[in-house]
C-alpha cells in the first residue's frame, strides 16, 4: 500500500498529470479529448495516463476503438486516508505543543507569584 501511495503522490507532483487527474474529476474521457484540452501531444497524454494508471489513480476501458479513462475511487480513497492520518498526526502534535507551552507559562506565572 505504501508503494502505491508514494507512486500516487509522485504522479500528482507533475503539473500535466495533475491537470489530467483534475479533468477526469468531471467524468470519464478519452485520450484524444484530453489532448485537445492540454498543451501537450496525444502521445504525451497517453504516457501521463500510463503513470496515473500505474499509481492506481485512474482506470481505463476499451470503448470501440478508444480507451476511456476515469478516476479510480480506490486510489483516491488511499490518498484520502493518507492525508487524514497525516492531518490527525499533525494536529495532535500541535495540540501537544500548545499544552506544553501553556503548562510552561503557568509554571512561570506560579513561580513569579511565589516570588512576590
């Protein structure tokens, strides 16, 4: 699972792949249609889709002579879980730091009051 997550994050690090990924959010699309909307060639779009597919972020199916790509809900869910865990860990660390600073300030205030 970790390898797929890393592949997904790496895949989305490229602006063109991210644009393709975001376009597919609006619904399934064939390579030719995607290429018309992007400043890269059709073969380049195909290569970007290959990377997104290997990362588990998109799936494809043959429809006549075309390949139609769509977002892969399982791949997206894997990213969602990762970012939820990441955010939870970050927020817990932030809360721990706030609590530490509050305790330090209270101890300093108590010490100052005892001196007075």
